[in-house]
C-alpha cells in the first residue's frame, strides 16, 4: 500500500511538472512566433502617446532626467 501511494505521489508530481513546463514552453513559442511573424516586427512603441500637446517641456526634461 505504501509503495502504491509513493508511486502515485511521484506520478502526480511529475505530471504537474510536465503540465507547467508545457505551458511555459507554449508561451515561449508563441512569443517567438509573434516576434518573427508577419506583423511581429512592427513598431510596438506605446510610449508615443505620452508626448502629446498636454505635456510641457519641463515634464519631458524631468522624464529624461529620471530615465538616465
């Protein structure tokens, strides 16, 4: 009985490891496909919306100082 329970626990742990690694590998593969896909190399810079007319030059200077 103890042996069957130990085998069950080991199988359960290995199955969990396989399930989680499969999900991680799938996310990595999807990221690579998105990066090199047809539209993957497009401009993904979302920070362009920050520099509209409502931000003053002092704000931009302050942001540049923070980013250094």
